C-alpha cells in the first residue's frame, strides 16, 4: 500500500499497480475538498482526512477481511 498526498504521487503508485490511499491532513483546509476529488480521480482507493482516520479505516477493513 502507498500513501500519497499529491496527485502525481497517487498516479505514479497506481500505475505501478500499488493500492494507494490519499491523505489530505497536511493540505490547507480550503483546498481539501478539491484535492480529495483529484486524488480519487488519479486512482486513490480511498482518501483519509487524517492519520487517525487512516488507521481506523485500515484496522476496521482488516478486521472485516479476517472475519469473512
């Protein structure tokens, strides 16, 4: 898994076949909505607003996969 906050970083990781999450924690608040859309358009599997949310999403997702 790759973690990127730039559109070019997401595009590069996705083109290499790596599942990629976007992160907008360090993007200025007024730019986060647009950056989230751009990261998704570049191929991010999901976009997290913070490290805390990324951790919770990852752990919750792992628990779901293990339980099935």
